[in-house]
């Protein structure tokens, strides 16, 4: 998110694109045949890109993930993301540029989201600076950011019905919350405070507080000091089953604006959603590297 709060960017690398209808229709047998680098920009001229690509478009190494024309790589303790994507309908255009993520430290935290450890969350860099250079007017800026990852051996909708996640900057570093309702009726409720050196501590959870529903009537909640009403300050992604937004809350008496996500897996299970998603997530299975 930019320092002035007017712009934000999200980049997600998928091997086995969990929100791709094409991956679901394939039976999720070969994750390497459904790969993607999803780029979304929020603010003036914002765009959304998510192209599902086949095995020929994937290259991996210990320090890099390359999917089609876009690439993520670690270089000199920095995550460098080169993007070259086409945005989804209705605003179709090319998005080119580079995003640099500079962690203050890399943590060793790993959180199992279920008892079988089929789903793992790794907050690699909850405290980071980012620099954004995208070939659009006004899209050269710097701000605060984070880098995390989720790993899974099963589809999300097989084990969860709903979850929310949030990362909020604090004077010491950042605080992250993970709350989930599992299909077996159990719940996950986790909170971590991170300092700039990468040290993490489990925190006493503030109470949940409900927020206004999204345009798709998706329910939302986050954590806040007792009596404080958190609220959205910037809309980002609003889908029938998923919401991403900038949210203001209060933690230990200090107001903070961070990124919040809500995911309704009950809605995502609906087969009626998949054709809708196919419009936003085009499939290009035969893309190949020019030197390949």
C-alpha cells in the first residue's frame, strides 16, 4: 500500500491456481498445469490480471518462480517481481513494470491451519517496504508491504467454510490475525505480533468486530479493541465469495490501516460461480518461452 493510502498492489504466484475454474474442472490432478502470477492494482487506473497457464509456461528454481512473461526472484535480500500481463475484462490492457519488496527481516513462523497440517501459512516478511514502477501515469510509488505464502495439499473448500485474515502495521512492526471456521465445526483463531527484526510473539486476541457487508453481501469481521468499530477505508477486490480491502481498526489504543481479506468457501463451492470466474480468469495452456 502506498504511503499516502491512495494506491495498492497485490501479486500472488500460484502453482495449482486455487481460484481457477479451469483447475477445478481439471480435477486438480496436475497443479503445474494450472499456474499463474495474479496482479491486481488498486487506485486510479487499477486493473486485475489472472491468466491460467499450462505446464510449458512454468519455470522454477530455488530463488525464482517464472510463469509466462512474469517472474518473481530473490536477489540481494530483495524480492523482485517483473510483471507483463494482460488485464481481464471489462478493462483489457497490458500491465508492465517491476515491484520490489524489501523485508526488514524474514521470519521462521509457520502456522498449520488444520489439525492434519494440510494447509500451512508462512508469513515470510510481515514487515517490508515496497517500490512500485508500473507503466501507467501515477504508478511509481513506495509504501509498506508484506510477503507471505499459503501451502495446501487439499482444496480449501474441502476443509473450510469461511475465513478472514488481516495484516496491520504497528509502531513496532506489524500484527497479523488469522480466523477460520472449519467444516468439522472447529475454529482457528490466531494472532501474531512481529517486530522489524523478524521476532514473532503470539498475542492475546482482541475481540472480533463485525464490519459492513460488501457489495456482494459478503459478511466480514476483524479484530479490534473492545468497543471500537473497524471499517473499510479503501475498496480493493469485491467478488461474490472474496473481499480484499484496506481496513482501519484499533489495536492497543492505536488506530492502524491494513489489508483485510474475507473468504466464503460455502459460496465458492457453488458450480454456478465457475463460469463467471472463467471470464475473469482466462486459460492459455500453450504459452511457451521463446528460448524453450
